[in-house]
C-alpha cells in the first residue's frame, strides 16, 4: 500500500488531495482531514491467530488542517490485530463513537457492551467539556460493533473542570480534583483547585447517570491528574498544583462493592513530577508511561512500582527502559507478556528550546514484561493507519 501524508494545507486543498488519492486507488484514514468518515463496519474481520488478540483504538486527536483549524478532536474507531509475535496491523474502521475522545478517555468491554468515557480538558481545544459516556453492543468474537452507539444522559455541571474522570465500573464514574470557579475579595471571578471527589451511578438500560459529591477527598487539591483502576483500587496520579506546577503525588483508595471510592491516602510519590502519563498494571506492578515532565516537555520515561494487593499501597518506583520517543496522550494496553503504546503526541522544539509544534504520531511500540516483572526493551511493532493522539485502547477478551 502506498502511504501519502499531508502535513499542512487548507481544507480545500485537503479535499483535492483526497480526490486525487481516490482516483489513484490509494487510501488514507477517513478521519485525517475531517470529522467522521466512512466505516468498514460491514467488512469481514480477519481471524485472530493463536496467541493473538483484537485491539480497539478510539481516537481523539488528529493533525490540525491548515492554520485556521484549531480543533484536533475526531470521532473514530480503529480495530486491529495483535499477532502472536507482538506485531500489530490489519486495521479496519468501525462505527465511530458519538463523542470525541481526548486527554482523558477510557474504554472497557462488559457484558457485550463497549463503553467509552471522555473528558476534554481543553489543552488543545478551547473550553473544556463535561465528562461524557457512550456505549455500543459489540460481538466479542468478531470484534465488530453491531449497532450504533448510545449516549448516556447526565448533568455534569457539578463536576469541576479539568477533573480526573474514571470509569471505575461499567455502572460507576468517579471524578477527582479539578478547577472550580471562585470569587475574589473584590467580587471578581477567579478559579481555585479542588480536592473534591464525585461519583455518578450509571443506568445503561435507562441511558442516564447522576453525579453526586462524596465525603472523601484527595490528599491535596490538584487538577489534570490521571486515574487508573487496578482491581478494587483507584489510583489518582500526578497532575497540577497551585501555580501550575506538575505534581508527584499518588493517591489511592479502595472501591466499595458499588464502585464508590472510600477515603484516599497518599501512596509512594513518583520519582519526578508528571502530568497526563499513561497508566497500566501488569505483572503485579503499576506502570507510568510517558506524559509531561518539567517545563511541560513530553517524556519517554517509564516508571514501575510493585502493588501490595492487600491494601493497594505501592513499593518504590523504579525507572524502566525509556520509550523510543518522548510522547504524551497515547494509549497503553497489555496482552500476553507485552505492554503496548499506541500513537501519542510528540513535540518539536525551536532553537531556544521552546515548544514550536506538537503533532500526533503513528508509531506502535511494545515492551516485554516477564511474569516476575522483569522488563525487556521497547521495539516498534507496527503503525497506526494515520497519526493519532488522545487514544483510548481496549483489548478484546
């Protein structure tokens, strides 16, 4: 297959390029230059090889089109095959979710339903939007989304902006921290960081969810943290504190039978302050991969800490093999004995060392993780159909 990449140009020029490509029987991602696009929903799915798996990637950020296009967000579902040797490919496009995934997005499969939640915090778009949840029926055998997506209605006005939202259970959303409006002494408007925690019970059959504040709170106010659920524990990692500095704080709480979090306690701090890292657990360890570090620069760093399965506390963080590239806002998944990183946003610096540009990437990398937690080295294992960031990933059971 020929690969054609257009990095700059106005929308009209992009439309012309697409016409030329079609005439030459070349293909590009349907979402490269516009919202949405055609779907391969009716196409036969390639078989999964022994030892392999299907992976779904729900993409949220593409390359901006032209100087007037400030909105990177896109609605798109890519379905690929993880081969037995760890390589990833054979991508098809399935029904796109009715929400753009972005900085905070998670996907899961439960009881024949594919669920995705997204919270656009506004780093690459104008104003943040409230958290949203959508679901669609999925055939876990073929990996095909069998009917259109449904939106869950919710009034999320009480959820602070830049909160860390997590789908801790298929029927429970949790929002931690964020930024709230406040009033100055002279009556003028301002904002303050929040340590509040809210939960929303989700009724998928009724397509409704209701947010309510909880008594518990984070160990300190911060925004833009990353949340991750490992079994019955919810971790809230990094983010920003007052003044905009990044945080090295890690909070943990045990989830109740209904999915609601209990009291948060401070776990072992990160070795460095971080923002928007990708987080995943494997081989008894919690992994933090990529994200932002000092100066809001993207990083290739990887850290891992052992998890105490009894109480959720963490042992010391150890730096692992760095990724081949410094990236943020990709997606991580684990299958077999490999940790995968899909896409992500890379930065280009100018001669003064300032960020001159930031663009999605199309790389797929894998890191071998032995059963005892021993780490191998990262290696490239494939390419996305087009550069993407803000991804949510889920491996089909």
